[in-house]
């Protein structure tokens, strides 16, 4: 059996390091099971930072129970060169997010939906979002990539979010790229 790529780059947060995706998924399940009638948003987003001899990519996974708490982790990928072309860097950020989104197989997504399903009539919700570190503003250098990147995320069946709503990429992941 082929080893999944997530073993090459472990996940971490302030409490744990070296987590596999299976461990991350179990944390998300336990978090949701603790309040199955919550309003859950599962969000994935990546940001990058060009350094002197490498480019750092951080992908964040955040499960938010609106108004009641959050569990989150990151995965760091280092590319041993300066990625100066903006389109290449944005595209690679999205590829890393797409890789993580793809780990949420139909079976895994159904397991999460099954947690809230008995409570939907009392308002429980579950959505999955892809946070893309690009913006539509005229001054934003990434605005010309919005249609392409949004279409890629939509093709994965995930609700795309761009700045200012893409806080997992533009704020959470960004803090760890420095």
C-alpha cells in the first residue's frame, strides 16, 4: 500500500507535534462530538513567505464551532528556493490546500456530517471552506488570479473564501510563515 504524503510533513499545534492526518481527523471528530449541535466550519488555507534561501508554506486546518471554540493545527512545507513568481507561489499554496482537502474523503466528510445530522432540526450546521490568500481589490496583485483559484476550490466541492474572509490563510497560517 502506498504511504500517503501527509507522513512526509507532520501536523502540529501548540499542544502536539508530529501528528498524522489520521490523528488530526480524530481531534476534529472529538471536538465536534463534544457539542454535536454546534455550528461548524471546517476551513483549510495556506500562506507562504519567501525567505533568503527558501520559501515556507504553512497550511492551516481549523474546525470552528461558532461562538463556542476552535481546534486548529498547521502543516509546514519548505521549498529550498526563493519562489518569486507570484502565480507560481499562489498556485502552489492552493495545491497544498487541495491536497489537505482531498484527505477529507467522502467517508471522512460523512463521518463529520453524521455527528451533526441528528441535530440539524435544532440548528446544527457543518460547512467546509477553502481559504485562498488572494483578494479582489484593484490594488491587490493577486486579483487577476481570483477566478482561476476560486474555480479550483469549487471543483473540489469546497466553498472558496478570499480576502478578507480567508482568515485561515491570511491570518492563522500567515503567523507561522515568518
